[in-house]
C-alpha cells in the first residue's frame, strides 16, 4: 500500500483529533518500523 505525504498528514491529524498524542503516534510508528526491519534483515544485537 502506498500512502502520500498528504495522506499521512491527514491520518496523523485525524488520530490527534481522536485524542492520540502525536508524540506517541510517532513512537509507535518508529517501533513498528524497527520490528519490520528486524523481521527483514535480522537483529543488530551484538554486531
């Protein structure tokens, strides 16, 4: 699925309007990105 920058701003703003703090949305997005990278490339622990 491809999401444009404009779409992402709309999604983020809608979440904020629903009561989600942008700080926590960014933290969750970062954690999800790391999980996906570890799934694809493996852990960097000990490297």
